C-alpha cells in the first residue's frame, strides 16, 4: 500500500505553537513570525503569495503543511436566510477506519445573518456524549473531538464563502450579505468543555490582536453544565458563558439531561457565580428550552426566578425545534409568552430567542449528521 502524504494543518495553531512546529521541521522562529499573520490576520492566504517569506521556505511549507479547508458536502439555505454547511474533514490517521466513513469526519456549522451582525455557530466535536433527550445532536454518538484547526476551519470556510458573489459550492445559495463575521458562538455539535484544549486554542486565535481580533463580548461558549477545571480556565478569556439549564428542579432536569446526575443545579449555579467573579463578564446566560407539559408551567417559572434571583443573568427562552423521531413537543406561543412575563415580573431579564433555520434543521438542538 502506498504511503499517504500527511501534511499538518496550520489553521488552528497559535503563534507559539506555529513557532514550535516550524522549529521541529528545520524552519526558524522568524519564518513562523512572518507566516502567522498571513494565515490568521489576512484570512488564509496561500503559501505562494506570502511575499515576505523566502521562496525556499514557501516550498517547504507547501510540502509539509496544509491550509486546506474541509470539503463542503452540502450547503443549505433557510427561508429566513440562515445557512447550514455539512463539512467533511480529511482524517490524517492512515490506520483509522474512519477514512472511508464521512459520518466519522463530518460536522454541521451554521451562518446566521442579521441586520447588524453576522454570527457563525461552530461545532467542537463529531457527535456528542451528553445524551440530552431533546437534542438531535445527542442522538448521534460521540466519534471524536475536533482539533483546533478543524474548529478554525469553520470560521475560515464562512469567511471565504461570504466573500463570493455567488457560492461556488452551490449556485442556488446566494450571499447578499457580504459584511464580515461579527460574532462566534460555540453552540454547534458537541460539548466545548470536554474539548477544552482545542477550544482554548481557537479562542486565543479569535481574540488575538494579531490574529482575528474579536471582542470577548462577541464570543459565547455554551455548556450543558459541565463543572470542571476547564470552566475556571475559560474565565481567563472573559468570553460570554451560556449554560443550558432547561429545568428549575433536579428531578425534571435529570429526566431530560443525564448530565444533571453528575452536576446538579446547585453545583451549576455556584460555578456560574464563580465564573462571573473571575471572568469580569456582565452576566451569565441561562438557556431554557420550553417543552410542553414538562418544564413550562407558571410554577416552573416562579421556581426558576427564585433560583436565579441573586445571579446577574439573562434567561434565553427557546421554542422547541422539532426533529425526526423526537418525543417532545414545544410549548404554545401563549405559554411561552406567559412564562416570559412571569420571569420579567420577578426581575429576571428574559428574552424569547428567535428561532432561525428550523426548516433546514439548523436551529438550536437540530444539528446532526444524517
């Protein structure tokens, strides 16, 4: 069998990681310093246009390293303008059975255009191990973590495709909004705090002044309620934190979110307060998915208000987005509005999140590789 040429992706390497990788391959620290902005700050320029990099070095780069983006298997557009892409990564492990299985190397990522901002929703794992009963992604078993390069590739993919007058991936998808990406949310497939090593590298690149230079206020990391040392480490970045709560008592939450057996509501609230203190963020966002007959009564709202009354927070009420084979139904609009009014009357800042992309299974909780 002919040996496969394995080229290391540079998309997700921080400046220090790039320097280390270059030194390991006989290149210099100066070479790394020159190349880094071409990749990150200048939106992924190919090696042959890096004019301040010696020609010999460019040849070595092309031979040993890669700036390739994943293959776009499908690109869909919702009636509301939301776009969803199915991306397939190249598996660089020649011994892996997943080389022949795109299921093992595919993720979905979403682009959400709005009048005043453009948001990219990134995935951090292929599949998910959390098993939340209401989540479509949770029905797909965890295959593996994404690398930082695979996470950043989602950002580069949307940056590239936004710049095209008409998508070369799919001529039916028209991008009329060519404004830059303003927000990034780690709310796609997988649990960020169970892939912290690679998520933290991606955050360094997104926030770095010499890289993508996003404001920390424009990045949100979501967790289903993992309370480990990585949550404390995340606070150093000062990014927004969104916690999927979805119930006001442990019995209900354990019923729909198995992770609650390990990290219950009291544990989560204590960690949220600590994150506020250490991250210097203005508030914690608690996500609350309203499920008919399960967590949507007035008593649920009152209990939730009591729980959150002493935390600087915002509650995002989410209307359930159905998916094939699910056993839940969403609360009525009247119930959602009443739940919101009850929280507001108790001094809890509350927003009803507008569902985007549900017709193409791109909304909250709908992502899954078919």
